[in-house]
C-alpha cells in the first residue's frame, strides 16, 4: 500500500528531538522555529514528559470512558489552576478540529440555533462543522455545507454586532490569534463588545485557542489579554507536546447530560499523562513568562530588518511580513541555515511558532541566520 499523498513534503527526515532542535538521520541539527506547527510547547524530548508518559505506558495506556479515570480529574484540575479558568468543566477529545466540532455542537444544544458567525482568513479544522466556518473553499466539500454562516472581517465590531442583533446566531467562533491567516490579533475592544453582545443575544462565544493557547501568547490563553469570559474555549496542539489530545473548556452555565458528547480515545490514560506533564513543565519552568520575554525580543529585532514591512503577534506566536513572497526565504533558511519556520495563507508572511522554551540565545541565532539568508538572496520584490 502507498500513502494517500495530501502533504507536499520537504526532503528532510527528522529522527530525534531535543529542546528547540530536531536532528535528521545524519545527526544534522535543525533549529525549530516552527514547533511542528505550534504543537511542541515544552520542547522536544523533555525528560519529565518522557518519564511521565513512559511510566503511564507501562502501567495502563488506555481503558474506556466507562470507568473512573483519576488522571482525567487531575488534568482538569491542573488545567484549571494553570490557566486561571478554574470554574470551567473539561471535555477531552483528540484534536483541534474535534474540539471545535464539539464546541459548536454544545452551543447549538444549548440555544437550539444553528447560524454561526465566522471570520475571513480563519481556520478551525477539517471536520464537518469546523471546516464549514474555515475560510478556505478548497477544503470545504458539498457535504460540509450544512448550516448558515455570517462571514465578517476580524475586528469588524459593528458588522458582527449587526449580525448578532438579528437574534438567530448560535455561536461566534474566533481564534485567540488568527494563525494560518497570518498572525492577526483581535482587538481587545472588539472581543469585549462581541462577548457582551453574545450574552445579550443568547449566542455562545467560542474562543478557538488551539494554536494561540497553552501559553503561546505569554498568557495561558490569548483572549485573557482582553479580559473576556468566553462560553467555550477549545484547545489541542500544545496541550500534548506531540501526543494527540484536545479539549473543550466549558463555562459552568452549560449543563452536562450523559451521552451528550463522547469519544473512544478522548482522555485516555496515556493522553492525560502527556497533558499533565506539559502543564507541570509550563508551570515549573515559567514558560509563559519566557514566551512573553523572548517573543518581545524577537518582535523588536524583526522590526529592525529593512525587508520586514510588519511584525504581528504576541509571545511566541509571530508573523513577520516581508516585501516579497517568503517561500524561497523559507527554503534557504531550511536547507542552507537548517532552521524550520512556518508559512501562512498570506505568501509574504513568515510564521514563527517555536517551543515556548526558546532561549534568547536561540532567538539571536535565528536572527543571525535570517540576516545571512537575506544578505545572500537577490532582493526579490513582489511578483
Ligand atoms: C486555530 C486552529 N484551530 C483548529 C485547528 C485544527 O486542529 P487539528 O489539526 O488538530 O484538527 C488548527 C490547526 O492548525 C488551528 O490552527
């Protein structure tokens, strides 16, 4: 059998990881400014993570959701404590799309409505409802077009309030920071106005923190910079540092009912051990503070590059726009300078999503390598 080829691949085979580096089969190190797409939160091969996951693998990796699982309780308690969202309840699943799918379903169960407000350039995953509110027609099949969507530009406060005032909106789903769209931060005043209008109109505000959560923005959740209280918060990516795990944080105004949501694998013993190890390391190593400090340093330095037209983001979720498309730059960084970086749907944006443990020295090394590549490259103005 051959693979169903849906991913364009770089010709590189990482076989091992440590801290902010991955190594190929020849022992060549690559500095990881991409974090495997914002997944590696605490760094590759963290000893505490390995120890906790190994011990759980040997003890009991999985039993079904029909028995007591104290690790789920421990994970919920720790997530509440580290995030500051202590009064929320937790539903565990396996991915970001699944978290968003369940959040949309919960919102609709609660208010009986189905129309959703979503944002241009947004991404929420590839399952049926999540992809319906993802702004990319190429990945939406006819079978996914199951409910009405009101599309708005991010930060279009008056447009969103106008849509909400019709009274037929089930949910507003917004990323804590737009990721794939190119790192666009919602205005705190926009989030505050939308949160208040959602409450008035019996609509549920869902914060997709799949990419921007788990400390990446320097706060546990990006929306916390705006001081709002969402009805539902979705998480995945950094939650397991590579172990597939996702979750929905559910405001206490939602009432649970047996059978309402479910998952075979969600919240397995092994996934919970990985999730607990991540939270313990984030707390012990003060990774949110590190993300804020190193992120600020990187953003300030990037703004001094003459080819950089704009730097957006918070913490270690950074988008740098250049005055030319960045694909050749990314290739040179990867193949010549051995640095992984990310792209965005906007071709001129370089996206940086390193492990939250990135040191200032590693950030400087990246900046040096970026300088080297830019010096070497012909100044490709826009094509
Ligand atoms: C903001 C956001 N939401 C949801 C998803 C989907 O997550 P997953 O690929 O785990 O389904 C992603 C993935 O990139 C994302 O960036």
